[in-house]
C-alpha cells in the first residue's frame, strides 16, 4: 500500500510536470496548478511544523526570491499606471511580483520535502507522462504553424518567448527522464530534443537556435548519456535534417539567418532591424538609468528612450516600437524602472541561485539546463516581466532542487 508521503511525492511530481508544460499553451491551467503546488507545499509544511528544519541556502534563496517580487510590486505602487497604459511593466509587474513572493514561501522550507524513491517504482509510467505532456505542448505550436505557415511559430505568446520556454521545458523534461532512468530513456531524450529543436527553429528565434544544441550536448557529455561518437553523429543528423526542414517548410527561416550578419554589419547605416533595435534599446536604457538611478515610471522611461533614439540612434522606428513592451534585457529593464536597487536584487538572486545548487552539488545539472539559458536569453530579451515565464521558472526551480540524481 502506498504511504501518504509517497502519494504526496507523486502528486507534486505530476502537478509540476503538467503545470510547467501547460503554462505556455494554457495560461490559466498552468497558473492554477502553480497555485496548487504552493498550497500543497504550504499545507505539508504546516502539518509537519514541529519537525521543520531550515537550511541556509533555501532560506537565502527564498528570501531573495521574495525581495525580487517585492521590488517589482513596490515599483508598481510607487509609480501607479493609468488605466489606458500600454506599457507591459504597468500591466505585468504587479502579477509577476505577486507570483515571486508567493513562490518564496515553499522555497524557504524546500529542504524539508522529499521525493520518495517510490517514484522509481513507476518510472516508466512517469517518464511517459512527462514525454506526452511535452509533446502536447509542442503539438500546440505545430497546430498554430499549420494555420499560419508564413509566420513565425508561436504558442499563445510571442515567437521569442515561445522559443525560450520550449528550450527550458525540453531541458527540464530531459532531466526528469534521465533521473527516473526508465528503460527507453535515451530514445525519449532524443525525441524531446529533436521535437524541441524543430519547434525552436520554426520560431526563427536566433539566440535559442544557436544555444540549444550546445547546452543539450554539454549535458549529454557531462552526464555520459551517450558515447561521444554517437553524439557527433546525432549533431550531424540534426544539422542536416533541420536545415532541409527549414528550407522546405519555411523559406523565411533561411532569409532571417542570412539577414543576421547584414543587420550587424550595417548597424550604423541602418539600425531599423531586429538586432539594431535591441542595440538601440540597450543604449537608451543605460541612458535612462543614468538620468533616474533610483527608478521611474514606464511612461517617463519611454519618453527618455525616445529622446535618446531621436538624438543618437537616427530615431530607430523598430526600437521605439519595441520599447513600449520592454528593453529586451532583464538587467537593463529592471534597473531602468526599479533603479539601482532593482538591478542589485536581480544580480543577487542569480548569485544565491548558484549558491543553493552549489550546496546541493548540482551545478553540473543546473548550469547547462537552467541557469545559463535563463541568463543568456535575459541578455537579449526580458523574461522576468512575463507571467508565463515566472510560473514555469518557479515550478522548474522546485523540482530541479528536489529531483536529485539519487533520491533521499
């Protein structure tokens, strides 16, 4: 007979897997499952309050997670938005701040939870569920692309966010399957990687297309999932098959890649491009930080960004259009709105995240699958302003911490 602790472990595992896989494609379902996990963790903690212990790394991580959310929420209170505001920070910071502060509660006592070894008894079934939920997520992208084949693939979000979250979710599922060590784990891992990379390619998100194979094969090599000669063969097959796929299905993919070098080389002559607009926004954001080092409203920042672009960036139209949403860099986004304090908390958060997993001796897992891609994508886009990203980030963070290569 399965014990209550084993039942709780299985319940948390399944809810996190389903929640993280549906937060992108089914926002409300993913958000509600996020709430369910927080409530379940909290009730478990209250029921075992007399035996709770606190580890320095989880207390630090939970505290800084709370401060990260508090900083966003306080900004929203200090600079209240008008009802007609079109700026993303005005509509999202109050929500993402709330999510982060709520997520801090189970994180503080995360070391008290155990994913019991009973999961191993059902490893084949649980691995299959993880695989199928991920394939469901990808099928939503394929369905969207089949209806709009001339556009960049997206899954109920911008193409870039879709690519980033598919990348993170595929790495997450790959690690889950690896740890459960089911009979066909190598086949499942290969399927997840191939499907994920196909989706990423069709989003035409260059940063994700570039970094995904490097991080995937780094993880495979570090954990000796496959022999190196087979890894090299898979790399070659990946490159050939996906190049043909891109050329046959979406010629715009090839055109977008060909434009990459011309956009960079011709930045000073024509910065009204995807890459050119990012450079202009970063420079304008740094200028805004200098003008208001202790924070400002979204509308004031936008006016400063526009003034800077008009004076120094030839009035970059693409940059102005995108600056309404965010400045496409997590650190610059935080500091240009929340001030120096927001930037300090943001940097401190990643420092604490590294420390927590260092203490767990899990850096070989967490760096290629979680921390490096989040930091990398955050250099060219803004993630912590996106509600779906926050939900997925927190769910994955908890299970990465609990799902160690060896169960307690």
